[in-house]
C-alpha cells in the first residue's frame, strides 16, 4: 500500500507530453475487470496512498500531529456486516500508520485492539502478529520494524482474501485505506496549504480510476456496495477537470544488483485550482464522516 511519488522537474523540449484522462465510459464491464490478473490487482493495491507515506510527508513539512484526524467514533464491537468490518479494517489501518509515524504508541495500542477484534471476526487475524506489533509500539527505536510488520500484515490479508474468493472484502479494505488517507491529506492541506501536498492529492486521480475498476464488479451486489460505488463516482466527478500531464525525459543508467539498467525518466505536473481542491476537501470529509458514523 505504498504511494508512487512522482518527481517534478523542468520540461524537456524534446520530450513527449501526455495527459491522464478518465476513460470515456463511466462504467467498466465486469467481464473486463474479471480478466485482471492477480499481479495487476496487486499493483493497484500497492499504488494506494499509504497514510504512512503521507504522515512522513507531513513530518517533513513540520505539520503537527492531531487526534482530530482519527476515526475515533468507530466501535469495533458494533460492526454488524462483513462490508462494515472490511471497510473499517482499512480505515483503522490507515489511522494506525498515521499514529505509528508520529510515535503515538498509547493511541496506537487502542486502535490495534479494535483491528484485532475486526480481523478475527473476518477470519484473517492469523496474519497479524499482534504481540510483536504491541511490543514494538512500546519501543520508539523500532519504528521501521513496526511499520514493516503493520504494512506486511495488511498486504498478506489482501492476498489471502483475493485467493479465497473474497475479493469484495479485499476491495473494501483497500478503499478504506485510501479514503482515510485521502481524508488525512485533504484535512491537513486545508489548514496548512502546501503545493507538494496538494499535488499528491491531485495525483490520486490516477489511483481513483483503478479503485473504481476494482470495486465495479460488486456495485450491484447489495445497497451497501451501491452506495459506496456512488460515493466513488462522486469523487471521480470532482477529479474530472483536474489535469495531470506527464513529460517523458531521456533514459538514464541506474546501477542495480551490481549491473547497469536503463530507466525511463518521467516528470508530472498537476493543474488544480483552489476551487477544485476545496471541492475535494469538502466531499472527502462528507463521505468519510458518513462512513464512520455508520459504524
């Protein structure tokens, strides 16, 4: 669940420039989604904006920690459906990453308890090494190990659910992580305006397209999925006029595993007005607050 951070640099006059746009059709045939290979779906999940990466960026920008960003209204004992449990597991996982980056060990242990309850309800608790996570949470010097175990646990759950015909729960967990990460980023940029952070938010237009493709086979499954699919389409409408252009640069030689490989360089530019950003901030808050209030 690690975001692809795209670099920014000057345009090369000899380079090709392209722009990312949504597909003309707002719906993706289920038959096409079902053709996605496990590797393609794994790539989608890995490109989701990780709150760990976002929190790291916030620390670089010297943005102070705030408990107000956490989904504190969620009660793990009130999750009545597998839909709520999977979505909440993603949301709480995002909050756990945020807390760990800011070394808020006390609060992270509280959220970890909720994660354990929900994971066991979904029969995926075996993928969490709760005792190790709890132990590492008490020792700030082991932050790297803590982050690795936490993220690795979620990746294993994702793989397990997809391999056991429970892909709809995997999709919900991934979307839960993304929505909470998007909420965190948009709330911070609303208080601490920053071009780098707003660019990261703008780049989520690409990830959003993948998420809609991931969940589209389940949109008519039941009212809960239909409502979430509508939320994702509403966010997509807000992103429609935000522009992301790419400029392909000259290839460069990179040393890897003792040898040289050729890597294609690329730069990106996000064009987003304040009004467009404000619209994303408000809509993300409305959707996220409603989702956690249902829990």
